[in-house]
């Protein structure tokens, strides 16, 4: 059938199907690409996977459980991360959290989902829970970036997410620059389960979702609250993991 019979004026070129897929700039280098992260940047920043401790996600020479986790295992059973906290992920996370660009959650969740799919198989979580913000911090920011990530990951993995089971009722001071012990004191008694969480958590396999994991104190406090309520297992999924002996970022726990 000719173009004119389909309502297309003669002499006009019908847009090809692939054209809309190219109409987006890479979030890192701004060159046009078929995805939000171009192939060059994906290869540059994600081309080679780092060997990590499966419990805490810090770099591990062999990819086995590190000495620190053997000596003092965290309450969560596993931690999976996309990359170390640093360029360019620190900038994307900052844009997500502080520059009102919540659309980046979908991109970052998709990249983390690829890592999860390639990781050694673990019993899949039944529910994804965001690390909560206090009401005061939520009011300041307007949204919880961990909840955006959890919802996007749940949609990609065909799982369910709940943002109302785990609560952070006490507004703790900012944890920038604090070490592990100071962060643990800062978070003591800050994590609680809602009535819905107390009913839903027992017997469930859960994944805690957050943007950054620094010392692991926040993830540990949340995991302890969930396990005390009867959770069968808690994993941690984070976009970025602060390397050992690196100054703490303005995000994560």
C-alpha cells in the first residue's frame, strides 16, 4: 500500500521505527544513544566486574567471604552492589537524591538488576523494602530515593515492594564523616516495624534496598529489626558501596 493511501503525504519520509530509541542523551557523556547509558560508558564503567565479598560487598581478592565478615558476620545474609561509590555513580546518586531527578532511579535499578541476574543464585526475596527515611528527612527531600529504587527493582524482577513495613521513627543526625561505631550509636532504636510490617514480615525472605552502603550500620540496624520480627532472611541491595578506608559520602549507612 502506498504512503498516500495511509494518510502520509507523498514526498515525506516516514520516521523509521528505531528513531525514537536514539532520541536520548547518555546521562554521563551526553552522546546520543539507544539507552540512557551509552555503550561506551557502560563498557568503561561496568565492563569488568569486581570480585567482592558476598556478605558485605567490599572488594575481595578471591571473591570469597572477607576476614571481617568471617570474624563478625553482619545480620544480613548477602549484599549485592552495582559499583563502588565514586565517579560517576556518586554524581548520579546525588542527582537522584538532591537535584530532583527521580527518573534516574529506573536507570540505576535496571543496572543493578543486571548485576543481580549475573550473581551466584540465592533464594529470591519475596518482598523488597526500602531503607526508610525519617518523617523529617522525607519532608525535606520530598521522596525516598530508596523507595523509588525498590519499586523499580520489584517491577523488573516481578516481585512485590512495601514501603510501609519498616519505619525510621527517630530523626538521627546526619552521618557524614561518622565511623561505624558512631553510626551504630546514632541508629540505635531508630528502626521500627509498623503494625502492617509486624503482620507481614514473619517467615518472609526480604531484600533491603538503598542507594549507598557506607559502613553497613544502617543496613545492619534495619536487618536486625526485621529479623527480630521473624523475617526468614534479609539481603541488602545497594547501588553503590563505599570502599574500605574511603571518606564517608553524604548518603548511605
